[in-house]
C-alpha cells in the first residue's frame, strides 16, 4: 500500500518542486489562454527574485498587450507612451544608474511606432535591458498587420496575406539592433516548451548580470504565439509558430560579449 503524505510533509522544503515567485502578484492574468506573455512575465520575475533585485528593479510597460504588466509584476513599474519605453528607460537609468531597468514591449510598440527610440537607445549603448515579445501581429487592437508579420501571413489589415510588393518586408529588428555598436548581448528565444523556458530564463539572467556590469544594452526577443490574433487554438498556434515563425526568426544568440555570432 502506497504511503500517504500529510500536507505539512508535502510542502516541506525538501519536497518542494516548484512554487510561484512572490514577484508575480495574485491578480488573474488577463492574457488570452495559451499566450506566451504570462510565461515570459514569470521567467523575468523569477530571475529578479532569485537575484534579490526586487527593490532595485524598475520595469517599463508601454502600450499594447504588455500595458498591463504592472498588474502582474510585483516591482516598481512605469508606463510609457506608445513606443517610448526605451526613452523613458534611458532617463530612469541615467538618473538612477544603480537600478536594474528593463522595458517589456510587443512588436507593434517596439518595431513600429517605437522604432526610433529602440534604434537610438541601442546605438547609444544605454545600459538597459529590452524584452521584445514578437508574435507577428497587433494582438490587443484587432489583429492588424505588424512590422514583423510574415510574408503571406493574414491579418485584419492584410486579409489576403502580406504582399511584399505592396506592404514591404517584415522587419527583423533584432538582427538590426545587433549590428549597432552599443548592443552587448542580443538573443532570440521562445517560451512554448519547458526546454525553451529554461533557455530563455538563462538568457534573462545573463542580460541582467551584464547590465549590472555596465556592458551596454542587452536585448532579448521572445518569439511567441497569438492564438487569438492568428484565429487558432493554443496548441495549433504553437505548432504554426514552430513551422512558420521560427524559420524566419531563428532562435539562438545573435551577439555575445559585443561580437556578432559567426563573424
């Protein structure tokens, strides 16, 4: 007969496998079921918690699905106008250089209205960390085409698919910022499997550690799904992401220690 453990025995530290970080609030996540935002939030907060940086960290939430990050992250947060998160982060970091400062932005915010702020903060080498969630579509405002929408990909404003002759090519903003001298660590990761979560968490920790060493701008893209915007079930959207997003936006490090990978 199997031994039955009491509740007190189950929650002993030596029996504990996982618990929610205290840096995630108890608010119910407002993101669509299956969305990668919640997992990305948890990873970042776990790293901040494990590094003991809760009171030393300031996050910037702009406009888009990520605007509600301050409802879920139990740290000091600021909200920026649409696209202006890197500019606000620059001001905070220059005024409070001892703080750990990050932005958390979607592809419409970072790579469309905020392109200038992103590029110039990266080029200046501002000592901040940018988390960039790329799901290839405007998730909050109705599923419109984004700068990162794939060729042929349908959206509410490209119902027949993205026509490159008419709408131009998708913007690989991560490869673009990696070329700039002010960036020190640039990587692209994902959060759809446990293995990818572990890799992303390792990248987040590395980025924060490098910021504490004043090495320049660190940039982490997280390729995610948008099952609502893509009109798919969550599992189906993850399969579609692997088959379509990853070939165009390949995962892995792009720049390490100020040097482009493979150069």
